[in-house]
C-alpha cells in the first residue's frame, strides 16, 4: 500500500505554486434523484451528473502575488492539487474551477488565514507529473 504524509502537499494555479498552504480538500459528488414510489420497502434513486468542489487553506501572505493574490472571486482557474509533492511520476488531481468565496480568518492566538473555496467546472482528473 502506497501511503504518504500530507507534509509534501502542494497547490498550483496553472504552473504557479500557491504559497503558505496548510491544507486542501476536494469533494467529488453526484446528485441522486429519488425514484421511490408509495408502498416501496426501500428507497430507490437515479444518479445524475457528477461534480466536484473543494477548498485551499493558507497562512495569509499578501506577497504571494502569483498564488494567493492572483485568486479572486469569480476567477476560473486551472488547479493542480498534489498530495505527495510534484516530483516526476507523482499523482495529482487536476481540473478547472471557479473561485466561489474567499473567507479570511483572524484569531487573537494565531496567524491570519485565508481560504479559497472553489466549484469544479468540468471533470476532475487524476494525472501523473511528467
């Protein structure tokens, strides 16, 4: 089993790495249309069209002009989401997504954090670093 630690994770917008990333997540989903009829013993459904969404959480860095500063609400971006680094032969998730929200969190006892929430626009693929 090829298990790896998230410490080598990375996020890229096109070819540019996003700085100070602490975590990222993606969620692949599909809508289910209920087809259950009265008198049925169990629910039934039909699956619809799949989609995906996710988020990237960073320590806020206003100097990251090619990463954090380049992401604005409504932008369509090409994302590369790497769970084990971006060395040759490593696997990663790739897709085009729209930035849907950018929450910023300031805490008395911690660093300022910024998150980027996105909605997939088309397929999410698993690719291999060349």
